C-alpha cells in the first residue's frame, strides 16, 4: 500500500490549485485525472474580469480574489518558467449616452475606482462599433488555461505528487477504516474536484448543481486589438490574427456537442460589436460546473468525514480557484475556518442519508 494524505480526483482548474496548495503545505498527494480534453477548464477562454454581468457590477469578492490570483499565477509562472497569465485591459463599448453618464459617475465610486482605467466619450477603435465611446477596465486579462493545466501536471509531479492518468472509480473506494482505501493507495482523505461529474458522484449528487453549457469560437481575422473587447460576447486576442470569441450559456442542452445554434448566437453578437472580416477556425463546447446560488461547493461530506469536495466554480474558475483552494487547504490542514458562503454545510439539509437521489428545482 502507498500511503498519502490526500487523493485528489480531477486536475482541472480546481484540482490543480488545490493539489498545489496542499503539496505546498507538505502534504503527500495522489492525483487522478482523465479525459481532460472534455473538461470545462480545457475549453475555457481563461478570462478574469472584475466587473461582470449584464449590470456590469463588481464581481463577488473581487477585492479578495483579484490580488490573490495575480500573486498565485505569478508564483506558478516562476515555477515553470512560462508566461501563462496575460494581463490585458478590457474595453466595453457603450450603447447610449445614459450609459456613458452612468460610468462617468461610477469612476468617483471608491468600490470601482481601482478597476476603472478611464471612460472614453468617443469612438476609439477602428473595427469596434463604439460610437458612444466605452469604459476601459483594468486588473483583467486571461489565463492560457491549457498550458497552465499542462504546466501544473509537471509542477505537481516535480513536487513528488503521484500522478495517475486514469479514471478514479468511486464505487471501488473503501471507507470502512475511517480512511480511504483505493486499489493500492491508502489516503486520509479524498477530495473530489471532478467538475460536472459530481452530478453523478454518489457522495455529492445531492448538492444543487446547475450546470451550464458554453460554446466558444476560435476565429482568424486581420484586425489588431490590444484589449479584450466585451459586450454581448468577449473577443480575446490570442496569437497574431487569432481570437477567441464567446461564450454561450445554455441550461438545457447539457451535451458536449457543438451546435449550429451556438455558432449563430456568437456570430450574431460578434457582428453587432465589430465590423471586420473573419473566418471561424474552430468551435468548442464545455459544461460549466455552476451552482444554484452561484457560489462554490467546498467542504467535507456531512456523513463521510474522509470525503470532501472542491467544485462549483461556475463561469469563474480562473479567479475563484486560487483564493478558495488556499482557504480550503488551510482548512484541511490547519482547521482554519471556511467561508460560510462557500461551505457545503449551507446545504446539509438537502442531504438525506437514506435516499441517494433527491429531486431539486
Ligand atoms: C465555453 C466556456 C468558456 C469559459 N470561459 C471561462 C473564462 O473565460 N474564465 C473563467 O474563469 N472560466 C471560464 N469557464 C468556466 C471554467 O471552465 C470553469 O469554472 C472551470 O474550468 C471548472 O474547473 P473544474 O476543475 O471544477 O472542472 P473541470 O475543468 O471540468 O475539471 C474536472 C476534471 O476532473 C476530471 N475527472 C472527473 N471525474 C473523474 C474521475 N472519476 N477520475 C479521474 N478524473 C476525473 C475531468 O476529466 C476533468 O479533467 C468557461 C467554461 C466554458 C464551458
């Protein structure tokens, strides 16, 4: 038997950050990950943006999350010697004078001031339809998620983590001893960072997940952009002439197939935003592990104390994972408090020991 402190199931954004923080605290880890190419993380655009949503409000816990993510990804970049985090401003065109005035007023608001670079009252970018000007945001950018995941697998292996590219078969796990026995590994705890698979996980399917499919396009165009453009869709400059454009939100179709409807939706919004020739070079789909209250699911199972979860990162894995992985690792190792808003204990009343499948709204 190989003895470890933690088995981590899944090496998406959640599993990568949690494994790293636990290894940093001196814990022995075994990671299981398979089918990464179908994970939400693999298709994600990697955007981190402090002002989000239709109402363009400051994102939940931005003042904690954003300084932390900058420091975390820069630490990872030093570890692997690669650039992974692209700090880049966001430009959001206004659609009316009223909106322009509203943002002028917000620049004086202390809560927003550190995320606003400036308000522009007239058109600034040639291909963008921005007749009313727009707002320039800062402390934003995107993570090169696929390279990050590859880099993390290597960093973890270099830190002595046992890395298994295979399916973790939850029914084969034995918890009788109070520890976790799985094949030839014995662990004090197993933490599921299994993304959408938690919906079928016998230990956590009672949690109110609200999965959301997303589709994204990879586009080629001769336009030059030095900002992320965001209105209806985001347009993220990648390498020269290459852009990511997305994304859709669909609660009903939870298949992994790309759809003509998804492509049409994205292209329609792109044409509203930018007047430019382009060619679609790829279309990708993934399932965001979102939750009913839009807050992560973190904590230990109400009955099985050797089983935990780090999930529910929804549409914001890049910004949520670093801060909450650190918090959860401290909780697991040093028993420090978990934020009540993310702790799964907020849903313990949903757990029924006798009924393994429960219907939720
Ligand atoms: C189109 C799209 C665009 C997005 N854009 C952004 C964005 O711009 N910014 C942002 O922050 N977020 C974005 N997201 C959301 C982001 O992808 C998620 O928040 C994040 O990836 C969730 O990470 P995760 O590790 O929890 O889950 P996942 O990425 O799904 O990872 C789970 C991993 O666990 C593995 N696994 C599951 N079960 C097992 C098992 N039994 N054994 C072994 N391995 C297992 C899976 O194969 C997978 O590798 C986007 C999502 C989509 C779909």
